[in-house]
C-alpha cells in the first residue's frame, strides 16, 4: 500500500489567512484543494511538502457570483446554470463522478504535468535513476534535451483558454488578473506562471453574447476514467452563419495547452459548415500540435487523431 508521508496541516478560513500562511511557510508549503492530484503524487514521492495549506474551508473560494471560485468542485461547475456548455463538457469528462465531487476547478487548472516516466511509483522511478523533472539528470523521452516535456493534462484549461477566460491570483503582495492562456508555461517542470506565494482565487468567464460557440473533444483510453492524451477546444464567433473569429487550443500535446488559433484563422470569413475550410484548419492545427511519445497510445495514431478531433470540435460549432 502506498502511504502519505508526514506533513503539517493548516486549515485557514479566509484567502487572506491562507496567503499569510503560504508566505510565512515559504516554498516547502503547498496548497491543497480536493487533493485528487496532489495526494496520489505525494504517495508516489513525485511531490513533497512540509506543510499543506488546505483551501477546503475557505468559503469565499466556493462562490459563483459573476465569477467561478477556484474552490468550486467540478460537480458544482457541471451543475451551475451559468457554466458555458464547453466548460461543462470538459468538467464532466474529468476522471470519474466520484473524483469530480472532490476535485476543484482551481486544482484542475494547476494540475501537475504528466509523463509515462513520471507517473510511476518511487521505486519504479528509482529503477531508471529518476529523470530531469525530479531527482534525476536525464529526460528519458528526449535524452539529449535540457528541458522536461511532460504534458499538460487538464481538461478545463484548453476550454478556458479558447473562450478567453481570466484568472485572479492573490498573495500577500496583492492581486493580479491574467488571461488563462498566460497562466501556462511551455516547461514540464515550471508549468505555471504563478509565483509560489500566489493562490488562484477565481476564474472569470466572459459574458456570453450568443455569437460565440465552443466545444471540447477528448481522446483517452477508458471513456469513464482517464486523463486526456489529447483534448481539443474550439471556439468561434459566428454571425449569420459566417465565422468572424476563431480559436483552437490543444492539450495533451505539450507542456501547456497549445495555441493553434493561427490554424483557425482560415475559417474567418467562411461559413461555419464549410467542409474544405474545416479540413484545412484541422490539418494546420494538427501540424502545430506535435505530440511526443510520453503518454498513452502510439505516437503516430495520436498525431492522426489530432486532425480528427479538431475536425470534430469544429463540426460541433456548426
Ligand atoms: C484516477 C484519476 C483520473 C484523473 N483524470 C483526470 C482527467 O481525466 N482530467 C483531468 O483534468 N484531471 C484528471 N485527474 C486529476 C485531478 O483529479 C483533477 O485534475 C482535479 O481537478 C484536481 O483538482 P483538486 O482540487 O483535486 O487539486 P489538488 O490535488 O488539490 O491540487 C492540484 C495542484 O493544484 C494546486 N492548487 C490547488 N488549488 C489551488 C489554488 N486555488 N491556487 C493555487 N494552486 C492550487 C495544488 O497545490 C496542486 O499542485 C485525475 C485524477 C485521478 C486520481
Ligand atoms: S518528459 Fe522527460 S524529464 Fe519530463 S517527466 Fe518525462 S522523462 Fe522526466
């Protein structure tokens, strides 16, 4: 049986209190929300913390008045009447219903990156002398590489990027608001543009004026359970059946959700159901999102599926 290591547990009641504890404890402290990613990772020795600061008792993170509190569970997000359809689609496909009851939207955005050589027990990783992400010196996916290529695996992140959502980050130094697409870095180790003393407090979804449509398509081995090995979010503004703006974000194919919106540009000025334009956009997006051989399924097949999933997500918009 895998056991959790010992740690101190703090349970603040307000964001201000949590931020103060986080600043005081320094980099050896970590935030925990639902714990559905962090606790398994701690049991496998992938992540470690001397102190865990739980956000579960912070009521202000669970409100949904004009913005989504980061402490809302994915079940809350799925059930909330103001949740955009594509976000609901993505949240409803995270893990299993039991995990969605515990897992939070904030935790989903801050989810660790994943890799076949990383998501293993301590002993398994020790047997290969670990890897660059922690305790080792070699990246086993790209041995000549000086960086880690572990992949972004959050289902809600590509959707929130595509629909132009923003997040608020709070620390003892103050508050800042950034687009969700700027929250992520192209680095499997330092994958968030978030300072270690910052708490993600809320997610701001732009008002729906009716002209934007969005969709999410996910590839995984077991439909009832698994992380995405590919996730495609597409969003477009459609006026009288014609696309006036479009965005595509692909997850599971790099250390952050890939912005493939340049591919979506071929749709602008075309009817949303123009099959040639959709095929061209899908081809271009699949070329931009180049998966590596470090998750489930054969690499060549995943590349082919990227084209199919972009086509399907764009077809949903019509
Ligand atoms: C079997 C299984 C299947 C899974 N399948 C999927 C899947 O299909 N798709 C998917 O996206 N995920 C999946 N997950 C991962 C996880 O369940 C979800 O990503 C979940 O949303 C994480 O949220 P949490 O609240 O449990 O995060 P936690 O585990 O509490 O935290 C995750 C990370 O976020 C940080 N964090 C949490 N909240 C905040 C905050 N407010 N501010 C700053 N940092 C914060 C933590 O410090 C930690 O680093 C799966 C997990 C399991 C065990
Ligand atoms: S991509 Fe390389 S460094 Fe990163 S987790 Fe995988 S093997 Fe380790």
